[in-house]
C-alpha cells in the first residue's frame, strides 16, 4: 500500500496529561534572630564579640562551646567592647 505524503515513519507522541503549573512561591518567612556572645576566635567572629544568628543554630553552637546566648553574657561582651574604644 503506498504511503500518504502526510504520514511519517516516526511515531508521534501525544501528551498524556495536562502540563503542570509551577508552584507559586510563598513569601519567605522571617527567621528569628538571636544576639549571642562569641566565646572563641572562630568563623563566627573574635572572642567576646557580638553576633546575630538564626535561633535554630544557637543550641548546637552553644553545645560546641562557640557561643553563649544568655542575656548576661551578651551584656558582658557589649560592656567589654564599649571599654575597648576608650
């Protein structure tokens, strides 16, 4: 049987499902930040400096001995930094 000039030897692929839309982006939630005292010279800063970290990181970094998040420790480090400039 002769081929029709509109037909091809290659099979055609038909979509099996509707194209999905990309999920809509939700606005980024703000992460709670905690001010902490750095206890040792490390990637977070110099000893007795103050830095701000995500709240979820504080517990682990305290357990490793890098920081102290107690308000008194932060206040002490701030007082040290205030007197260094005098």
